[in-house]
């Protein structure tokens, strides 16, 4: 057997991190099965009441809304991110490449809260978009964008875009250009070449990007909290509203456990659905 | 022994005496858990300064949100990372109920003799400053509605214009109960009334900055707002009118307690005494436009006359709706859950 000199050096920190995560999850799960004692920080005895309380339609609605917003955000991010990633990979001008990269990556250097407050300035009734539209006479009254799903999704797309572009760019960069040249030499135009060669070969990047964007958005908190203003609620907001703001940690834990199970479930479905797509790709 | 030698020995002895009898706590440092930002700066510029003058001891701040700090206190139960904690009155009860606070001996806090009755929250924590949650609105954007009662919030003209805190519904729950003939203890009486308010909500703000932004940009021209935030925004040039409804405004008190297990309890008492010092209290009230919790604080006249700043026993009695702090600590989860399920979602 081939010696692997760095095996343990790499495995040990990973195992320690994994252990820490497992302990935290075990604590979370344990808390979800404990009773809430009003006026006290200490949870009571073991109970299934927290999970029984989740059976109300309200929670199903918020879970469904979270999946819907995460899905739409992932798709919108893909639609916006693909051309950007394509331009980033295919442009030959270094200055342009650097400019695209900087513009794409910059949002990652801003805190989520700062980014979200900026969106309030853009989306508000007296914000940038409404001011411009009213100035040019396209609208007479401001369009309500704050505290709507549209506003939340727009801000989430912005937050998620860097991740999507980086993942798509990695996939696009690995495509062997000879396939495209072969298609062109056989008479395919640029659109046909893109649709029949480039796009299918970038499928692994699309799947990875969609999955990551979905999972990334699923746990979003600050953006729906501030842009949604309590009118558009995702799972994390519900955990905050019902758990942390009211000290009911057992119920917050049960919501988190349910959310975690839902995330795993949705990601598993995504994985199954994307298998044929992934098979098209070169990797 | 020469005169010079005697003089030198005397000087040395005097120096030693000064070192020994000077500020007894000069080498000590008191660790204080408090919210970050303007609250930490406020305490640093007022009480901590006075405390340093009186004891020579320094103050170190550990900052964080209300719940983060509560969790940290719970995790370091027997070896607290802070000696003193500032928190809200009802969360202070959670500290007390969980045995995280020392029982206070107010005989060690001479300035506490002048505390208003409403600031004596529990045997474990006392008030440091007070504020109200009340109706604040933009008169330039809300022109046809007048506010004299909490009931005015239900007016149909305010449809889609109102914001309230998402982290604490207790103000509206207590008010709706009052308007329905109940009180905070019988809050269910106000459930139907509160549901009628739902169409008027445009958003729920998540923190002070969010509240300030939403009223400043006119997104929510009416708010159930923290008086101090309203005054801050007025200072920034935002036209806001603050109303004390005829039923009164909902009182909030931030409090202070000594952490059980603190090794600097004597110093902690000296700090609490500095916080409730009348000069410090006046300074805090003037800076934040809140109410002092001692009767002998002398406020600037233009601050003393502001709505929501209470300086007389009559104001405390007639203009403040006080939700029992212990009840609030026990009911917050229930209220929060009901509010989230029936009003916010």
C-alpha cells in the first residue's frame, strides 16, 4: 500500500472539526426534546411537545415559503450569474477580466447587514429605483418593493451571486474549447454551439451552483429580516422570532432540527433530479 | 541623623502613606457587560468616568446583544466573565431566576436612597435609566390623523403605515388588553383587538437602527417607537412627533445587577452608586433624552419638558404604563409566539 505521509496531519483537524459539529448538533437535538419553562433559562424534562407544536399550518407555510424563495433565488442567481461567469472566463482582456472579478467578488467583502441596508436605500419608496422611475415619468406612485418577496429575492440574488459566478467560472474554464471549435467547423453558429456544446458541458457547474445557492439562501437571516420586515419570513426568521427573541430555546431548537431535516431532504431531491444533468458534463 | 536625612525619610514615609491610603481600588478593573455602540459609550462617558474619579479603578466593557450576553452568563455561571451586567428589566428577572445575580444590599449604594419606586425592580437588580415605547409619527407624511389615544393606531387611514418592534410585542399586547378592559396579566382580552390592527402594519423593525431608518425614509411613517430613538432622529433633522397617549406610554427600564461569583463585589457596589449618582443620572437623561431613576437629578429644562421624560412622581404615575417586569419575563415567550403566529405571519 502506498504510504500517505500527510494523511493524519490532514485528517486530524478535519476529525476534530467534525467532532465539534457533531457535539453541537447533538446538543441542538437534545434541546429540541426538552420542555420550555416560562421565566427560566433552564429547560425542563424531555417532551415531544415542541415538534407537535410545529404541526400548525403557519409553520408549514413558512417552510414552503423558505423552499420557494431559496429555489427562485437559486434560479435567478444562475440566470444573472451565467453570462457574468461566461464573460469572466472567455474575455481575453486582462483588465476586463480583473474588473469583472472585482465587481463580482466585492459583495463578499461587505457584511451581510451592510449590504442589506444598502438594498433598503435602493428598494425603498423614496429609494433609488422608485426615484429614477418617477423622475423619468414611468410611474406616478412608488412601487412597493420593500417588505415583499421581490425585494427579498433581489437582495438575496445579490448576496448569492459571487458564489454562483465563482462556481460557474470554474466549470466553464474546464471546458475543452476543441469541442466548440469542432461544432463551429461543422457549421454550427455561436448560439447553437453554446446551446449544444457549452451549456451541457457546464452542467456540473450549474448543478453545483444551484445546490450551493439553494443551501446558502435557505439559511438566510439578515436579508429577509430587514428587507422582509416581518412580512416575508423564512425559517431563520421564525427561529429568531419564536426562539431567541422570546428565550424559548427548546422550541427554537426544534425549528432548527426541522429546518435541517428539510434542507437535507430538499438537497437529496435536488441531487436525484440533477443526476442526469451532471452525467452530461465532462467531469 | 542629619536634617536632610530626616527630611528624606519623612518624604519617603509620606509617599508610602499616600500609596497605601490613596484610592483603594486604583489597581483594580471592573468588568461590565453591556450592549455595544452608543450604550457602551454612554456609560463610559458618564458613570465609568465618575467611578474612576471616585475609586481610581478602571472599567472594561464586554459587549453584546441582550440574549448573547444572557447565554454567555449562563455558560460561565460560577466564574462570570463580568462583575456587573446591564440588561432590560424583564431579562434581568431571567438572570435573577436562574441564580446569576447577587442579591443587592442597597445600604451599600447610598445614592439608591433617592431611587424612584418604579426602579426598584427586584432584590437583585435596579433601574439605571428609563424610556417609553409610544406613538411616534411623521407629521409631514401623516397629515389627517391626530393621536391622543393608543386607539388612534387602529384608524383605517393608517392602513399599511405602521411599524412596531419584532423582538418584543409586549407593548402592543398590553395596550390592546387595556383598550379591551384587561391588562397584561389578562392579555387574552386584547387578542381580537390586536388582530384588528393587522391591516395597519407595514413592517416590523428588528433593532434600533432599523426603526430609525424606516421612519427617517418615510417607509413606515407611524411607529410604536422607543422615545430615545425618536429624539435621536429628531436631532438628525427628521420631523417626528412623539405622543404620550392619554392611557400613558409603555415604560421600559434598563437595569443593573452584580453577577454572582464576582470577586469584586465591593467595587461593583461603588459602580452602581456611580450610575445612580444624581449628576450622572442628569447627564444620561440629557444625552439620551430618557428619564432619570433618582428623584434628585437636575435635568436641563428643555430635556425635562420632553414627552416621555419623567421627572415628577405624578408623571411616573400618570404617564407610564408599567408591565410587571416579572410577569413580562414569564410571558414574553407566550406573547411572542402568539404575536408571530397571529399578527406577523
